[in-house]
């Protein structure tokens, strides 16, 4: 019988760690973070249940800012100390009913309105295909057609998702500028898209995310039809 020689693995092979399968990653993360619910692959922090104190505090702050009042002014109008107002808005204490009533009176709102944000209400925007709000650009931006695909009704952050079509007669325009950040995902066509002093050739499946305070926009249409998703995110201004 022929003898089979066993050659030792090379030193490099012996030292090279075994590559973990991608499927093992969630289990490893979960093991390192007991109790973590891996609902998605996002690194966004988990949403904790809002306590009544925090709900009242956030509502008081929102109403105060909406009326352009400082915390000191609200305290003076309600007869509640500035320190107490600060603690209430930060959800650090549980205010008495008389204190809540005094603050509601100073804000000229119903007593119950300070509890409204404690209810579990979450924004959800459903837009059927082809039924988004259409915004057709004119003037120097002719041929840029925006379809708004959803809208957030509350919160500190505004998210505006658009489906953008550039018609065959679309005029190149690279002078868009606004607050926040923007994310673009190409669906069809081919364009040169400029952000600040850099040009990017975008093909279907390509994406681009940038600080939208810099001048930006499509500068050259290479292949039609042009269609892409643009998501604009910026802080909501207090009204």
C-alpha cells in the first residue's frame, strides 16, 4: 500500500485566522451586547420607551419654543422657578398637577395638551405609485421634475424623499444649495453630478451623499432617461 505523506501546513497558513461567515456577525454582536434587539442592520440607537416625565418635558419645551418664550419668561409667567422649569423640560422630576396647571395656563393651552406626546403616535407616510406631490421646476431649472414621496409630520428632523426625473430638454443646473445633507441613488440614465468643485459620473445603482450647503446639481446629461431618488435631511426650524 502506498504510504501517504502528510505535509505540515505552512507557517502563514497556520497563523491565518479562519474567516467568520457573515451570518455569524449578528450572533457575535448579540453575544457582546446582551439584551440588544437586532431588528435591522442599522447602527441607530434603540428607541426607549418615553416616560411620562420626559413626555411632559418635551411638550412643555416644544410649546414654549413655539411661542418664542425663554425658560425664564415661562417661569415668571407661571410662577414656577427657572430651575424647576429646566428640570421639568429635561424630564428629571415629576411635576405636581398644580405646577402643570400653572405652566399650561402660562402657555395658554389646555391642561391635557401637556400629556399629548405621551401617547404612542408614530409618523407614517404612505404614497401610492404616481400619486406623490409633483413639483416641476421652471426658469433656470426647467426640465427638473420632483415627485415628493413622503413627509414627516413631526420631530426635530425633516426628511424629504423625492423621485426626480430630468426630461430630454432639462437644463443643467449646479447651483442648488440648502441646509442639511442629501443622498442620491441613481435608477436610470447617466449624468455628471457636481458637488462643490468635484464632478461625479453617476450610473444606475450608484449613490452619492453630501453636505447640501455646498453648490450642487446635474451639469451634464450623458444618457436619458434620467431618474433618481434624492433624500434631503435637515433640522426642522422652530415655528
